[in-house]
């Protein structure tokens, strides 16, 4: 089939390359000319798709990246994987709307359109479908198939990749569900059909809200445990020995990526708008997790105070800019906020991250460095924010005069954990 994947980021590119590998003719459509140029040259910027895999798909002619809308024409299946950010606490669905308007121009009877972007329940049927129908003159569920299948990409996960992770699928009617499930059944090992797009949309938000709330819980416990002189990390390990009724979550400097800082707010927004009620769990989790960078900054201040030093003029080395280990994904990373807070206080902030190569929105005063012995020894405080396996932790403990470890990765007399 001729498949169009709209958006070639962390979600769209793995999907597009997998579809090409199973035999479809795939167009990876993206409005970012730099991305398209990189993909056309066989250079992948997504860890889950190696440049070798990308090059093979290009050489076979089964995949082509394009920034031209006309190349979307003639599709049998189109999948939308564009970002859905928040603007002042409200969902920003303009990329979904633009994608729907583009695809509507080329929509033909019998084609299938799938939305994968994370959003609030009702988006597929109440927003996406009407735009497709208005622009094409066709009717969803009558003239073309329409469904929702939430993305479950976990950047850098070598065990649960796109193919291995079960895929929730849905359709606006039985025929649409069958078409959507048939498409994904060739791409992944397991499909999980649900009754309608609303259930699939809620399932995605439920997954991430569950994580968000539990991370907030251990973050708050970690702050209290320190003042109670309790090792929260040992307590978590002890609790995780229980083989039932407990799931391990660990504290950290904050949450990042597209999912946790954003997705639960979509559900909270929908509940408030439709029911006039507040989703208190989400709001509380947002408050705790969003303020973890401020807590980490206070811990840096406390550490400097013990040395009788002020933040202003102190040299601070941040290890890690990505929001999670072993990836270059710095979207919504707490490291960006922490660096900004320290820079605004007059600190000389340097950062090391071998995985983050794409530009991120961070203060120009932040200096990117390699985590050498010299850099470690010169820092008044080293803050471990992302525990990449590539960091030499023995060298960190041997040469750093003080380490604030936000991931419980190192130990020693000069180390203090979150």
C-alpha cells in the first residue's frame, strides 16, 4: 500500500521505517526542511531508527521523505504523528488541524486515516473527522476509514521498541476498526482493539497520568525523607521486593519528554471543560513535578552554603541534558529549567551530554563541555541529572569535590543523593 506518515519525529519516523520494511511504499511527510534533508541523506536523528536502517529503506525505494504536500497524494493509509503541545494550559491542536486539512485534499474513497498524536478524548471524532470530511466531501465510516491508535514510543528502550509494544487500535465503526487493525497487524506483534476512538484516546492519557501521579508521589516522599533522615532509595528498593501490589517508581529532578509534562493536562482540561470539575490528582502531580527543578536548585544552594560559597560565581557542571537516560531527547527536560535558574543566579553553568546533539531551547550562557577529569575537578558542584551509561561514574567520584546525584547512580563521601 501507499502509506503517508505525517510528522517524522520520535513517533513518526520509527513507524514510517517499520512500514517500509514490511513492504509498503512510504512517504514521510514533514514540514521541517532540515529534517527532510537529513533523512534524504540517510542521516537519522532518532535513536530508535539507526542511519543504517534508514539508508536501507532509502536504497530499496520503499521510503522517501518529503516536505511537499503534493507527495501525500494517492495514499491508501495516512497516519498523523504530529506534536500536541500545551499553550497556557490548554491543548494546542493546530498541527493536527493542519495535517487534517492537508490530507483532506488527497483523501479518496476506501482510504484509511489514523491519528496517533496524544490528545483529549473526543478529538478524533469531534475535531479531526469534520476537517477531513469538509475538505474532501467524503464521510468518515461511510466513504473512508478513520481511527485512533495512541503512540507508545519509549525513546531508547531496547526491549520494548515499536514492533514489540502492543498497539491499541480503534475505529469510528466496525469497518474502520478492521482496516486500522489490519494495517498495524503487519507492523507490530500484538494489537489491542477497543470499542471506539474515545477509549483509545483515554487509554493513552491513563497510562501517562498513572506514571505522572506515581512519580510525583515518590518525589514528594523523597523531599520529606531527607528531612526525616531516611534513605528513600533504600526504602523504595525494599518496597519493590514485594511481588504484588507495588510498582517501582523513583525520584528525579523533574519530568520531561512530550508525555508526562503535557499529556495528563489534556485529561484535566477535558474534565474541567466538559464537567466543570477539577482533576485534583493531575493538578497536584503537576505542581509537585513541575517544581522539582526548583528543589534541585535549592539543594545546590545548600551544598554551596556548606562550603561558604554563594551561587553567584560558582562553577556548576550538569551531567545530562536529556530527560531520560541513554537518549538524546531533551523535550521538556528539567535540565533546561535547572540550568536557567542557576544561570539567573549568576552561576557559571556547564553541561555535558553525549546524546543530545539537536539544538534545544536553553540559555546561550550555558557552555557545552566534555565530562573530563579537568571539568569535574574544576566544578564546585557536579549535578547528575541524567544517568547515561556512557558517563564514567568512577571518574566522577574520584575527581568531583561534591556531587548532587539526582538518580542514585553513584556513592561515596563526596556524594549526596536527591
